[in-house]
């Protein structure tokens, strides 16, 4: 800011009045000193405001960076926990699929064995019927009864074996279904909780960013207000004639020189 002081001197020859010349020189020196002091004060005020603003901005930036770093670390921990839960669920699903495959293979093998056993049983029944009809005349009654009881026992064993295999299949199917429902009921609330925590962390990060922008705007406005106030004070100082008159030395002829000015 350049400060200019214009002093209107009457159109007289300053060489005639030495006191007037001395007063005008003193006024010029006082104006120069005042201009220098005002410029130095304005520069000091601007430097102090800029230093304070820079310090406040650095502190706020450090605080925001620390908060954002903590939120990012918490977000990473939550993502790790979510990844671990997904891995556990995938492992459970893989184990379930493997167990189902094993059960399907075993059930198919059992079915093939049962089919072959049924075919063999029918073939044996036919052979036994043929042998029984062939040797009916020669076999006595007790032996025929024993053979008949043996055939009945074989049929009962085959039926019991079929029922036992069917009960085993139903048992394993029910246990796998229960295991699947238990795993889903155990890990589903954890997944929902982790997702809600992730959403809250994102909302907190967005709020911190908005607060940082608001603080930056407030700091800018306060800095501009301080600069404007300093400029207004400097202009008010330069526009006061009493403040300039106080700086001029009081001499007997200076009063008359000031009156002429």
C-alpha cells in the first residue's frame, strides 16, 4: 500500500520565510516517517496473520490426517474381518459340497450294490425254486422246512439291509441340512454387522472431509477480514489531520506556518 500526503503550500516564495521552509521540511520528514511506520506495521501484521494462519492450517491438516488415518486403519481391520468371514463361509460351503458329493457317490454305489444284490437275490430265488421243484420228491419234510426258513431269513436280511441303508441316507441328508442352516444363522449377523460398520466408517470419513473444507473456508474469510481491517486502519490513520499535526515540532513560527498551510 502506497501512502501519499499532499500538502498545499500557498503560492509564495519559500526563500523569504526560513521558518516556513523548516516547517515544510519537518512536515515532509514526519510524513515520510509516518508512511514508513504504517507500511512496516501493515507488513508485520500481514506476516503475523499469515504465520498464524499457516500454523493453524498445519495443525488442522495434521489432526485431519490423523483422524483419516485412524479411520482408514479401522476400515482395513473391518475389511480383514469381513474377508475372514467370507473365507470361513466359503470353506464351510466347500466342505458341505465335498460331503454332499461323497454322500451322493456313496448313495450311488449303495444303489448299484442294492440293484446287483436284488438281481442276484432274484436269480438265487429262481435257482432255489428250480432246485426245490427238482428235489421236492427226494427231500424230507424237516429239511424242506429248514430250507424254507433259511430262504425267509435271507429275504428278511435283504429287506433289513435296504431299510438300514435308506435310514442312513436320510440321517446324513438331515444332518447336512441342519449344518448348513446353522452356518448360515451363525455367520449372517456377523456379515450384516461388518457391513453396517463399514458404512458408518465411510460416513465418518465423508463428514471429516466436509468439516475440513468448512474450516478452510472459515480460515480464508477470517484472514481476508483481518487484512481488510488493517487496510482500513491504515487509511483512517492517514486521513486524520490531528495525527499528522502531533508529529510536527511546536515552535513559535510553526503555528503560523501551519495556519498558512
